[in-house]
């Protein structure tokens, strides 16, 4: 019943639900206490509403936003509480007292301060919002960007300002209880002084040297930097905040380019979630600002997603535009007809080329280039299950997608069957469950299934953790846990500076320390190693979040179960056995015909009855009927191992850069010839030789 109430109220926990109930119950109690009148009851109800309200705001509860939509927002709740206090004073026969009028005047003046306070907060935030936000771009030496105001001034500003009424409310309640007017007057005076002081503290940040430069000046400075840096290859990305992983997967590749790289983002939310990189990054939310930016030296633009805002870069004719995507799979997104707008489409291997030929969506074969998958370099090739360790099976389903196609994900129809079968397998295996980050964001049913699967794995993992049959070296696990804490503390100390300031300050100071960046990368590798040693190699785990990464899960697994997605194609690089769920129940032959990546897979029905074949292949390589097929499929999907994918990628960038240069030089020649023709054709009569008219020369 409580869980149902939580879902209906759309709060995050039972504690939030309780706080919401207390807050809503508190206001009727305030009214009742004011009418009785009872100062003690009023004080208790007021404390309850203050604390519950504060808790919900601190938790960022969805309910707080909903209350604002129904005209019961934060300011209204404070105002109602103050009006009820005035009613209490009147019921205590203080309506003819000077303190009663002081209370009314205080609350009126208090709300009078809200307007300048809100205006100043808004103005400061607007002025400190840069037209572009950058990382690894040296703006400090080119333009003066002042420090951000103290975080205490801007963070949760409305809530802080309104809570200054606490002193007045407390003083007036003491006056009501003791009939001593001094407490009421003192509380009123202090509340007004605090409100005035808050407003006065904000004023310096809207004038003089504390104001950031204008948008025009910042954009001019960025153009100056671009002309000096002369970027040649751009990774362009736009998307929702949850799609940041799509650009993050290309960061290491961009760092390894032979040409000068630049990353252009279109949403601030993506910049906030982007992983650290040494590549210069410019976030340009405004389309007009981007189209006016000096990108004259850029020759190649790489696109990781097909989105509407790509048009703002695609319009530049001097650039060769390439779709690189964010994964290789048999999903329809991999043959999107929109791909026709690019000069080239780069695929991992021959399979990508064939997909476009079969789909016949207008992408010409000569415009497709096979470059491998540089991101797959960290994936280790399978050497079999180490002796003495039970096999590990990774279940990594994709999300439910934007429609209700039953083939999108196995979570809904097969997920629980898959997990139960693996958990009950004999001989035993370890299960790692790593769902897609989008799981449950669109479908409530998918979210519920994910929660049930999580509960199954966690319960089984807890059982394994205390089962003597599976408990290994606890001392080593404890030592690994201590090492994890040490590494996390060191990483926090190296990256903690990111928490300071605001967007403008981060733009000013966002130059990466290359040595520190390398140390953090090394520490993250050490963290990953310590993480897997911090618990038993037999313990089931649910793995969410950015760490450990998917490829790290690949490397500790001996097999995988997944759905049609780029995860399958990437896992094939390991050479390990894998299974894919035919959630739409097409049948094994049709499923393989439609999806290249499953041709060397164990095909699962929604009952997951076929998992035995996968487990046999893991337990005994001699029983692995798909081994040769996986090797052949790996080459077809991902390209040859030699030359290395990053070398293929760099070679493709260089070739396209040369094509762009040839095209631009040709256009310059054509333009020059056109200018000469126009000059001759547009000569005016006054420029003609003497004796000539608009027709023929004058004759005698």
C-alpha cells in the first residue's frame, strides 16, 4: 500500500511520502491552533511544516514542483503560515496592540523585499550565463571573467530568503505566550534586517568589475582563440542529458587524432555530464552563435547522433561531414535515412556497409568507409574460464525504446526468466546485471521489471556473500575495499576543484592539467581492479552508474546475454560466447536473417530455456559450437584486427581532410573565375572606351 502511494504521489521514498503528509496535515493544524487559540499547538504545527518543507526541498522532491503548479508554491505556503500567525495574534486579543500592527507591517515589508531579491538573483544568473561554455580553452588570458558570487548567496536563494521569517515568527509566538511585546518587536526587526542584508549583499554582483563581459565580447574572444588554435577535426554532438554517454565513448578517440581536435556541444547538460578530456570543448547552445563562429579551419566534422540541431553545422560547405554514430548494431537507427545528408558514413566493418545496401535508404556504397571501432581496444580476448573460478555471465539488456515494439528489450518478457535460470544454474555461475542507463525512463512496466530483476540479483548476491561454499579470501577482499577507499579519496582530491564556482568560472578556469588527467586515468584503472577484488568472484552483482564501465564488465565475464543493440557487436570483439533474446518471437532463423550480430549467438526465446547451450559452451570450450562462427562474424562486424582501428580512423580523417582541401581550392578557383566574368559583364557606360555606346561603336 505504501509503495502504491509512493508511485501515485511520485515521491522517491517512504520518508518523502511521510514528510509530504506531515506538511499537508500541518496547515490545517495551524488553522485549528490559531482559532482555538493555542500558542503551543501553533508552534508545534509550524515547526512540523517548516521541517517537512525543508526536507522535501533538500531531497528535490517531485511533489514540491507539483505544488507550485497548483498555486501552492513555496512563497504561498510561507504566506499562509504568516497569515495564520496574524489570526492567532488576533484571537489572543492582541489586535489592538502595536505589536499586532508591527507583525502585519513586517510581513508586508518582508514580501516587499522578495521582488528586488528575486530580480537580483535572476539578473546575476543571466549575466553570468555565458553565450558559450568551454573546457580546455584558454580564455583567462584573453578576457576578464570575475569570480562567481559565494555559493551561499545563490544556492536555494528563495528558500533561504523566506526562512528569514523564522525569527519574526518565533518572537511573535513568544509574545503571544508571555504577553511581553519586546520579543515580538525584536523578532520583527531582526527578520527585516536579515532580508535587507540579503538584498544588499547581492547588489555588488550586478555592477562594476563583478559583472562578466558581454556576450559579444566573449564570442569575439572565442573566435580569436579558434583562429589561433586552428581546429581541423570537430566532434559535434547534441542530445538529452541522458545521452552524454554517446559523446563520452568518442573522447579517447578524439584525443588520439593526428589532426587538431575540437568538441562542439549544443546543450549545457551534456557538458556537465561529459567525462574529463584533454580535447578543447566548446558548448554553444545558441544556433545563431554557432553559425557565426569562425570554423574556417575545420575540414572534418564527426557526428555521433542523428538530431535536428546537426543542421547548424551541416550547412557549412567547406567541411566534410561524417556520421560515426554511437555504436554498431542491427537496430533501425543504424540505417537511418537521415544519413544521406552526410558526405560519408563510417562503419566498423563490412556489416555496416551491407546494412545500408539492404535497407536502400539512399546512402551510396562509395560514401561508406570501414574504420573499425577504436573504442573496443580495451576489450580483452577470451582465454577461457580461469581454473578454480566459477564462470561469470553478464546480463546487459538494452532499454525499452521510444515505442512498444516487443523486440526492443528482453526486460519485459524474458528478463526475470533469464536471471532466474542463471541464478539456479548447475554447475553454478555468477550473474552480473548491468541495465541500460535509459531503462524505465519511458515505460513504467520496464521500470517495474528492472526493479524485480534487481531484487532477485541482490537477494541472491547477499546469500552468496554469507555462503561458506562461495566465500573466498575475506582478508584480501577487506584489503581491496580499503584500497578502493584510498583510490576514491585520491580521485576526489584531484577532481574536487570541479565543484567550485559556476559556469562562467568553470569556463575561465577549465584548462585541464594533463599530468593530473593522466594520474586520474591511472587511478581509475586501479579502482576497477580493486573493485572486482573487493568481493567474492562468485558473488552476484547489480552494476549501475558510470563505474565500472561496460567494457570492464566484458573483461571479467565469460559470457553475455543481451538484446539487439551495439552491446552485442562490441562484445563480439572479446570472442566469448553470447546469447541474444528473440523477444519478438520471430523464430531463430528469421531472427538471424534480420540481425547480423546474432548469427553466432545462442538464440533465446522469452522462456530462456535455451540458456543451457550457452552455459555448456562456457563450461567446456569443446562444446562451443559457435566458436568458429564468432571469429568470422567478428571480422565481418568490426573489421580486421590489423591495422589497429585507431590507425584506420586516423587514416580516414586524413583522407577526408585532403578531399575537403581539394574541394575548397576548386571552389576558390571557380569563384575567382566567376568574379572576373561578373566584372566584365557589369561594366557601366562610363567605363567604356570613347566612341562606344550601349549598342555598337559610333560610325561615321
